[in-house]
């Protein structure tokens, strides 16, 4: 931001006056959680269901502090996310039998899609992602849903995480037909598939697309239950030179184009990030009208 311009964190614009309010709260309240809650109340920063954006506020405040805009008290009990490193050796992340699982999709028996709602489930999900996903574990900011997938004949076979969508994506935004104000107003109606892991010892043809189909059918209702509104579109980004997106295409996701390989901090056009294919999946038959037309 410029000297008098807004600073953007977690999808929110913070004016110099907002930063002054947060600075005052940070100087008078004892914990980061209390500062985040008071920030949501003072700036009326809420989710579409009216609840405070407490998690997003925590992330935004940490980033403001890292950028030198505010000073926060030290974490009272440490950051719980720090207990899970981004990458774990595979042996530390395997919490159950890992003998090769082969055969047909039918041989796995019924699949159970289990939302992660307990500490035990969260620990299992985090460890699996840290040990076996090439991107490793990073906490999802803001509204999110995580799932573990169980097979009656093989135990846990997969893990998926959904969270906030990308703030900007030219291929996606062009496909939708968004202008900037509409995108900013409707972005919460898109969810991002941030992680999808089939455990490495599970080698079942068509399992990935079957799981994607099952999860996306229930995702809008699960999101409605958790956050008070239903998303209408899902997105994901597939590294072009690492994967070919076969599972997403088989599950009827739509390829919308490619990223430019630029991160949000790439102001010098260095193209520092891998190029990715952008895939979209409609969660509502009128998704494009809902995302673009006045309501």
C-alpha cells in the first residue's frame, strides 16, 4: 500500500485509520485471540452468516505484525499449528497399516466421507498431509472443511481440504465473467480444493475421481451447516508439469485455463511459481448467474 492507501490482508482492505484502531487494541488487550475478536467487532469484519471472521483476523494480524504495521503480544501458549511441521518423514505420518492396497474400486467396499471435526481427526489429517502430500501441511485460513475418506476394506485411503478461493485468477475470473467489484462481493461463494491426497500405498484405478464426486455432492450442504451459506463453485490448481489432471477431468471438473506462474507478491513479473492448470466444478446449476448478476 501507499502511504495513505489501504493494506489488504485475507481479502480485507485496512485503511490507515483501521490500522490505528488495531494498534490501539493490540496495545491494550493481553492476547492475540482477544485482539482478533475485538478487531472483528470494531471493524465489523464478518462472514456472510454474520459470525466474526475470527480465524481470518488472526492470520491477518500475524501478517500485519510481520510487515511491521502493528506489534502483537507474544503467543500465550505458542502456535498450535507449529506442532505440525510442513513436511514429516513418511514413517512418522503413517498412523495405520500401509500394506499395498490394490484391486478394483468395488473391492474397497463402501466409502465413508468423514468431515474432520475432532482433535483426533484433525491430528490424523494434518499428519497425513505433512507426510505424504508434496506441498506438505500448511493451515488453511478462514472458512474451511477437511475430510478423511474411509474404505470398509482398507481403512483410511484419502484426505481432502477445502478453504478460501484465490483472491484473483485471470483464467477463472474471465470464465465467470467477473468485474472487480462483483468478484470482491461474491468471492466467498467459491471454495478452493487446497489439498487432495490418495495415500501412496493405495493403488486403486478410478478411486480419486470417485472420491471427488462423492465429496463435491455433499460439500454445499456441509458448508451451509458450518458457515450459514452454500458455495456455488469449487476451484483447484494442478501443477502443469507434475500432474495431468486426469482425476479432475474424470470427475467432470472444467479446465478454465492456466495461471501465469506469478504469486501475489510477484510485482516484478519474475514468474517464480509453477504454472498450474485451473479447474472449476459447478456446485449449483445456476452458478454463473449467481456469481455475476445482481441479487
